[in-house]
C-alpha cells in the first residue's frame, strides 16, 4: 500500500519536548516537509534561537547553529555570506525577534539579506513561564501584565510584518496561523514561498506564524485556538504584506 | 588602494597593517562598526575585501558584528571583527558564545581610555576583560599583545592559525598608540596560511552526518563534562603557546614587566639607562593569555625587585604577583585615562624602588 502520510525524512522521529497544544511541532514539521519536497536537506542550514525552539535541532535533521538571544539574523547573515548557494533560515520566537533582536531583524531585512526567517508569534515568553512579549495583545494577562497589557505603560503590540514590509530589502513578508488544517496548509505554502524567494536569490523573506501557547496562556488547547482565530488576528491580520512576484 | 608585494616595505598605521595581515591570513569575512581609534581597520577592509572576493559589512551594531563572525566561523570561514574598548564590551556575550561553541575567529581590540565613554587615547585598561574572560562562564580567549606595527601584522597572521588549531577565539589586544602610529611593515610571510580540515563546520549535510554548532547543554552532567574538555584544551594552550621577549634579564637587579606600548617605552629606558649602577631588564609578555608565569617566577628568584608598568590603574600586575608569589617585591607604575608613562617617569620609579631598598637595609 502507498504511504500517503509519513514522518518526513528531515524530521527526526523522537519524543517532543514541546508542551501539549504548542504550535512549534506543527511548524517544524512543515519545514521538514518542505525541505524533503524541495530535496534540499543536504543544502539547508538552520539557526535555532534562544527560547523554547532552541532544541529545534533535535527535530530537524540538517546542519544547524545556535544563536545568542535575538541574534539569529546576524548569525544567518554570517553563514549565508560564506555559503550563498545554501538555503539558510532562522527560526525565531517573538521575544527573540521582536524585543531583544529587533535591530538585527530590521537591518537584515533592510540589507535584503537572502535568507528566510520563520517568526513564531505566540504573544508570550513561553520558555520563561509566560511574561509579556512585544506581541502580547492589549489587555492580555501575562505574569508581568497581571492586570492585562496597558497601552499607556507597555505600548501597543508590535506588528512585525507591517513594519518590515515597508523596507526595500524585504521581498516576501506574510503572516499565517496554525489553528486549522486549512491554515496549516496556507502556512506551508507561505514558508515554501519564502524558501523559493531565497532559492531564486530575490532577497529577504519572513513568514510570521501565529501559534498557540496553551500552557503559558493558562488556557486549554481549544480555547487557545479560539484565542488566535478570534482575538490575535484582529491585531495581527493574516495575509501577504509584500510579494516580489506581484510587484513590477 | 593597496595591493601588497612580498618583500616590499610599506609605511602603514597599525590598524591598516592589522587589516591587511588578516586578508593575507585568508580572512575573507570582516564585520565592523565605526569607533575611534580603530576606524582604519574597517575602512581598509571596505576597500580590500571586494578586491579579494571577500565580504566586509559595516554593521548596525557591535552585537551584529560579533554574531556575524559567529555565523561565518560556524560556516567554516576565517572571520574577524574589530573595535575599541566600549565596542568590545558590547561583544562580550558573543565572545562567550564563540568560546562555548568552540568557534575559531579573531577579535581585535584597539584599546582606548575608560571606563564609560572614556577618551580615545591609548590605554591598557581592558586587560582584565581580555584575559580573565570578559563574558560569562568559564572560558578563555587566547590574547596576543603586539608591540609594533610589524608585530601587529605578524600576530594577526598567527592569530588565525591559533584560532583554527584550537577552535578558539583569539584576541589581538592593541591600543590607540599602536593602531594610529605609522611604521614600516613587511608582509613577507613565506608560508601560505595553514588550512585546517573543519569537519564540524556547517556547510550543508550533503554526503555526511549533519553538524550542530551549539553551546547549550541542558542535560544534567553534560555541561560539566564539556567544561572539563574546555579546561583540558586551555591547559594544552598554556603548555604550548606562551610567548614573551626577554631583554637583559640575565644578571638584572630589577626587571620591568610590560607589554605593548608600555614595553616599547621601557625598552628605551633600558637602552638609555641613566642608572649605571643598576642593571635593568625587561620581560615583555606577547601572549597575555596564556601568561608567561613560569619565566616571571624564574626571574623573581634572581632579582631584587620587579616593576610592572601599565597604562592602567594596575591590572596585569595582579598576574605578575600571582607568578612571583612573594619571591621578590613587585612594584607598580601606571598611568590612566590617556596618560602615557615617559622613560623619565619610569627611571624615577626605579630610583625610588632602589632607595626604598637601601632605606630598608639601613633600618635593619
């Protein structure tokens, strides 16, 4: 019988360390599927961030490098400049990319660095038990916003796709979520497009993925999915913000 | 614009010589941010790297620079960044990650006065930061201290080799004086840079098992084991790579210990010794880590006193004392904040040490 669904070759078959209901496993599986389909397993180099996804290399069977908190785009730049023909991607969370690493992501995009960034936005610092992230919603309760995020005190959530899409160096910038099979398929298409952007040497690509963190949202998995579909998308609308193919 | 010929002498600043030597050592990836007094390294690289097919990026921050070095080093290339004291402080986290990931690279610190914004004058006040770790965790960088423009070029060439041989960051610890002054320099390295097989490097896992470059060891016991391995490497470096220069230390009454710019000044003191009854020698550490403790200990057995001269409030003198371990008195003369010791000041200090000794003899 033909197997129509199996563990991707690039995905290591091992117990996961991610919490129940977490989106990282889904997103990393999508990356593995794309690497398999594009037959680039031996030509891809990934960068793991500080945070929950630091152990991404336990799941993705490719050359990988850790980076200091916030610095994956700089490390990716250093690797890509040495190996311009390899596919180089960084995998980053919202604290990593949008707080401590905001300078690196803006300048890397602005240089038009030919890399792909997978930006996992779960609106919270998961690894450290659930503090406010730059992408935490207004009024969202976290350990450090016990009364809910206040615009006056903490500012409003940072919209990374909107911010980066105005830079000339950005070639493909899109936001998706992993809340339903339909959205997961869409996420895969967008990440694939990001890799295509890089392989065709068009320049910088970033795919933001809205992803649930039930444990540190203190919600069950079903409510977490609802939270993304009903609340997060109001602040972080899904869609394509910049696409080199639809520009002249 | 400059293309170097072998056996031809060039009149260059220390900074330019440093940059050119890096290129000749096979460095093709340089990342830098402007800061005085090391700007000539960045500007030289901006001209030369495109000529040799290399990459020079003027980065958005020192953090980006050191982490791009991390990436290029992980990818198997010879990479370098340079800065001056405040910028080097910013790079410290990255240097710790490089050491923890066992990545070879070269970091140049053209020291200026501190703390804080300080000034742009020569200083040696980053000694502690350079040799005692600087960033977090139990690690060492190999620290090389040139004393001339020529030696800057030679040590930069060697630094890349040491880095690759030990998979460890190497720091060139210069200062504003060495970086800015012009001297004649030859790039007459007869040998091509050694090439090292970097089987650990990230090149895409085609045809081999995949590689991971990391410094994270969350499983209990793994990190301690890794740290023990690092210490073993550091002990090997200590046993094999100590470098120093000795001048007139045989039969000396007093030996000065000084490095870099201060050692040049002390050489003049020795050459024009105006204290004919006192024999003065010089021990110049070239590696600040590993430190030439053994030879200092041997000298301490034979001399009346050791004088440490630094452009700091007293940093290397601690390592001198740890080497001497009470075998002889250790004196210190230092200037800070852009002050440079003059030969006259040093001679005065030596006379003072001698008179102290005579007085104490009278009293007994």
